[in-house]
C-alpha cells in the first residue's frame, strides 16, 4: 500500500546530518539496491532516517517503514534523541545539545502529566480553582540524575550539557543556521566560554559567525584569561570539625563490594550501548581482536570472582 510520508520540522531538527563520508556510503548502498534500515514513522510523520528517505525518493528506490506508537509528541522527541545519542559519529557539541533536548522533552512530559492531575483536582477543589498564576520553573534535579544514570554521567556534567544546549538554542534564535554548523563540528564553541560568548555585543558575534573562515567561536583573549583566572583562584570551602582524638573508622566489608557493583552497572550500560550501535563489520580486524581479548579476560575474572563469592557463601 502506498503511503505519503510527511517530514516534520521538530523531528527533522533533532536528526544530526550524516558526515559526507557516511552520506556517500549510504547513497552507494541505496543506489545498488542494498538493504538499509527502515524509516520509523509516527502518524506518517518521519522520525529519523531523513537521508534514507531523501535518497530513496531521489534515486527512485523502495524503502521500508516501521510504525512507532506514542501518545504524545514529546515522547517521540525523547525517542529520537535517544536514537541519535547512540550514534558513534556525533560531534561532542551535538551530543551535549541532544542531552539538553532529551531533558526538555522529558520535562515537558512531566509537566503535561502534572497539568492533567491539576486539572482533575481543580474540578474537585473550588479553593484550588480560585488560585491564579503558575509556579516558577525550577531545575528538575531528579530528572537530571536519571539522564546521568542512563548515559553514565555525573549530575554536574548533565547540568552543564543542559546549560550548553540552551545557550546553543539562544545563538540559533539570534543567528538562524549557526546551530547546525556547530552541531556538525564546523564551528567549535567550547563549553568553558559559552556563557561569556552570549554576553558579547551582537554585532561582534555576527561578524565572527559570518566569516566563512570561522572555525572557533570564543570571546576575546582578555576575557578568556579572566575566566580561567577566576576559575583557578576560586576559593574552596573548608570545613573544620573538631573530632577530638582521631579514630580509625571500622572496616566496612560492604563498601568495596558496593563500589564494584556500581562500576559493573556502568560497564553493563556501556557494553549494551556498544552492542546495539557499534559497526563491527566496519571496524578493523585489530580493533575487533582487541575487544574480543579484553572481553575474554573480563569473563575469566568475573567467573573467578563469582566462584569465590559462591564458595564463601556456602561455607
């Protein structure tokens, strides 16, 4: 059955373009009729695979479709962000921005759920219905932690990525088109200087961005020196506690086991992410052999540790 697929702007902007080399390889595969991944759609709107769709249409090749099912548009946004974050060819700046967009999508889903609950409550509570105004927006620390646990990052790292992504959107609002150049890595915008960059005069920023030779967007050198000096000279808070006679803390046998348990969880997420998204066929034989050797060694260590643990338990 013939179906008309519809490109959607909010979905399209979350799809970071392929590098020229990957795009040429994809075009070659489609031209020769090789199998490529199906195009996921939601209500006939294209979610990802815009290059596959465009090339198939231009080269008059058939393509497969996978229907996705979401109840809300922001669920689709979050799904697209997670799919893009699995890519190995992403520039670091694109990764940070996608973490920010994932955070905003999940935050919006929580707000919609909260609004639904409040709506039901207003119908039952006249006193609540008489209240006006909304609570000021605050940072959702729990959501930041959840994203950090999903991708193996500390809370402060995820917070810095969210702030950086928000600043890239501010740059895009000021200078349409610059964000895509940053996400593709054509222009480098270090996280260290992104705050100061937005405080520069708009005319100066426009002059830098319009320069076709611009490869790095940073504030003037004197501003950069001030930022680095301020960070290095930032006083550290010291807390003095009078504990009297120092006592060696009692040995906690669970502490070391808990540390290893947390580390194994991080390994497991990394291994699963690599298993799902890595291009093993495209990797060199040496790279595959090194990974295989490391996995065999890890398997032996895990077996020895598991046997010792079982022996200690049953003694």
